[in-house]
RNA sequence: GCCACCAUAGCUCAAUUGGCAGAGCACCUGUUUUGUAAACAGGUUGUUCUGGGUUCGAGUCCCAGUGGUGGCUCCA
C-alpha cells in the first residue's frame, strides 16, 4: 500500500534530536559538534524540568508526576492533575520556578536500591511503574526485552524536590538564568501516558530554557517568524486557499491565485514526466469496493476510509489510493516484456478519513491530490528504474531549492508481523533501494519498521515552520499488488511472469507540498511560480493607457501581469503589491511613456530604475523560463 | 478520536462587577493626479459561531453542538 502521504515523526523522547543548538567553537578552532545529550543546554533543560515539577507540586499537591525530558528548544513535564490548569496557574508556576532558580539549590545525585525508590515514590504511581520497568528490564509491546534490568537507580534532588532520573543535571540552580526560562510560551497540552491512547491522558506543560536571556529573546523571535511564514497565515494573506466550514473540515478550497500556483506546478511536473517516458492515465473518484478487497486495503484499513456508498446494491468507495485502478489498467491488455517499464502517471485525487484533531491547513487534509505514478517493471529493470525515480525526485526538490529534507529508507523489522510477501524478495528490494541511493550519493538513513506493509520504501521528509515533520516524496517497491491483481507479462522465453511495481510520488500530495512550499519561500515565490509576476503601476491617470498597453504586450508574451488602474496614489499601490510579494513592480510615468521604458522595482527593496520595455520583457521571461529564484534583472 | 484553550464587521482587535456593540485597515462615494512602503473628507458594514438555559437585562455566566488553535494518538 502506498503510504503516499503520511508519517510524521513525533519527537518526544529527545533521542532523535539533532545536536545543532550547541556548535562548539573554542578560540577559533572548530571543534566537532557536541551531542545535544552532552551539552550544557541539555542539562539546563533537564534541570529546569525538575524545577517545573517542584513548582507544580506546590501548586497542585495532589498532582501525580510522570516524565519530564529535554526536547528540541526546551523541555516538558507530564502531570496527572486533579483539575484543569489555567493561565493563572501557569503564571504562578512560572513565577515560582524563577524564584526557586534564583536560590542556590544544588542538584545532588544519590544511588538507591529499588526498595528505597519505591518507598520514596509511594504515592507516585507513574514513578512506581517506571521503577518496575527499570528493575525488570524494559520490554516492548511484544514482550521482547529492550533494556537490561537495573540493579540500582539514581535520584536527583534539588531544593525540596526529588525525582527518579538518570541525569545529567547542572550542578546548581545558579547555573540556570531564571530570565532565560519560560513556560508560558506554549499552551499546556494533553498527552497519553507512555504515548498509549488507552492509558490515562496527562497534562503536558512545555517550557523553554536557554543559557542567556538573549537566546530566549531570539527564540521568541523565531517563533514569531514561524507564525509569519505559516502557510495558513500566508494562504489567507496571499489569497491562495480557504477552509470553509460549510464545505467541510480538511477539504480546502483553492482560490484563483492558489490554483494558478498549483496548476503551474502540475504542468511543470507533467512535462518532466512526459520527457521521462511516463504515460498519462485518468481514473474516477469512486470505485467498487471489490477493487479494494482485491488490493487488500479493505477492510484492513477501513478506519481511514469513508463509509461505502450504495450504488444499485453494490458498495462503492471514495478512492483512498490510485494503485488498484492503475493495476486494472495494466490488466486491460496482455503485456509483453517489451512493454516494460510501463509508467502510468495521474494527478489522482484521493479521500481519506483523517482524525479531526490531526487536520491542519494544507499539510493534513481529507481530500488531496497525489502526483501518483505506478511503474511496472521486470525484475531486472528494478534498480535502474528506481534510480531514475530518485533522480526525478532530486530534480524536483533541487529545482525548487528545497535542500532541507532527510531521506529515510524504511525497512521491515522483526517486531511486527504486518509484513507480507517473501523475505527473499524483501531483501532484494531493500538492497536495490540501498544500492540505488549509494550510487546516487544520496544522504539517507535506514529506519527499521518504517516500510510499507508490502515492501521497503524511500521517503523524503521535511519539516514545516513549527518543526513538524511531513513525508513528501516517496518511492516504494511492491511485489504484493502484482500478486493480488495477478499482473503478468509474457517474457522472452514465452513464460508468463510477474512484474514488480514501483509506487512513487515526488510531491507526495499537491496540498501538502504546496503548504511546505509556501513556508519554504515565505510566500515570496520565484517568478515562475508567482501567481502574479508583474504589476504595472501608472503614476497618474494619464498614464493608464500606457500601463494597459504594457499589460497587453507582456500578457501576450505569456507573463502573468496586471495593470493597477485604481484611483489611488502610486505609493499606496507599491505598498499593497509588495505585501503580496509580487516579484516585479513596473512604475510608469511621463518619462517612461516618452522613452517607452518601465521603471522596475523589485519585490525586496531594490529600485532598478528605468529600462526599455523590451529589455525588461526579455530579462524577465528568461528568469521565468529558467525557473530562477533570482528576480534581479 | 482524546486533553486544553479560543470564536465580536471581510481582516486585526476593543467593549468596567452582566447595563445602548466600537476602532484601525478593507470596501463604497466624493475630492485629489501624485516618480517608488499608507493622499483627504464622508459613508456602509454585525444572527457578537449555532441552539438552549440563568437573569428585569447576556458579547460577557451555565449546558450542548459546530468550527479553529496547541499537543497526544493515528497516519495504507
């Protein structure tokens, strides 16, 4: 099954974080980057979490404490509270934390036996559970040991608070600047104990802590910048899309400017794919449920699919993926080994029931369009075709200047039995993926257990402005669907053989990709993507005719351009269009009419002065055609 | 789906302990004709998310629903 759009990795245990907060440079000599876990910042945050717990227990003496690790940019602590927490509580706790931090309280470590530990945390059930696990050795959900039993446990104490903790911590609260700590920047959140929705839901208090108040101030500014870049904020400001309650949650409406952006991307990718031998196909939004029973998607994944629709006594589904349809296109004719690879491409809109709490802007929606293709290959073609697909995805990301992604190879692990198919084929496929990535010099990492259920895959994962991770592009190797749909080709030796299927989507989904793209460019799109590429601004009404003439000329050369003939002064028009991130503002007055020039002002701040209309058109069209991110002419 | 918070004009927000629903921007009309980030004057704009309840009186308090936000869980 294609996981064509899914998978965010949640960072809550602090173990997957990059150590970039603390690049160490000593006396001009570059030192290797320190691991986050070894950094002062990590100890500060870990210690601040303990102080948070101490203050919370003063405010809520009946609270039960769970865990409180450092995370990227801060820390949290989970509490089981007797009543809901409000802003006044947060304010009180923050003030109290700062008071405790101002004291000179040492963090002292003490080794205790499990018995002593149980005695100490007699009224803290979550701690008792942790102690039991540590003493017995950690086990995963299948009962396999993942950590050795601990013989002794460590307790850290500061002021009047002790916590079960392996450390490390700062030596004393004097190592933490109270002015560099805040818990009021992020609202309290719900979180299940041990991430299990069947266990109690706890209240998670997030905090942030830095070495200096200046770093805290910088962090605040980064948060504000993130809001400014948020695709939901920019989507409204730039009139790209809206979510409408009457239409339904998670079903965004594309406004004209957003549709132009989307259409431009779609046409661009379609052209690239045609060059590379892809064939267009089109399939309907509804399909008979038999299609999904055959593919295996139903009822196993019924939770995320919409209730079937009765059509003349048969059950039809809104299609949650395009692959079964493409398989049926494959089987519509007998296939020869000479026909392969066969690459069916479709911008296919699919519908999935996503939990309401997870919906978000364009990055998580209930109806979305996958830039999907299914490639049917002979086994001997798999490696080359896989490389070609990765090459295509790299081309797409590279053309858009998106380098801030991680590539993840998802393989199967032994902890789950959800995998289908022969393990030798899995091995073959995984080796093909790894070989392809190596040959392409792709910087990847392997995560066991992140495969699709039918085969290993390669995903391209990016982070949004709020540092949430989203899967965009994906390539998946599938031996399963060809089996289920009984796909065959006649080989050179006249034997019927089974093709291998590659599922792939460079964008993943148009919606999510554009959401990320808006944030990537902060709304200032390169000219080829900008919904409006140039605005002509007449200085006086008497220049309107010239402005309209320029509009017509540039339009006929294919540029997306408008003349702004409103009865407002030039300065206010410049302000308005700058705010809309229009790349080129063409101001025209007497001198320009006289000399047939336009005075070009760039989206940023730069005024290029007058240039001949032809020269502007040629230079701008070159920028557009080359997909340059540069707007200077 | 779960926990918490939020919802006032198209947008951003205000409205004392429950006492006549407001401002800026946008929009409309007029004046203005401007050389690079907001001309001037006047005017329109409301089921205060929806439905119940308490009250002499509800934007404000209570209940339910809807939508949004932050997390958690899930994510083929």
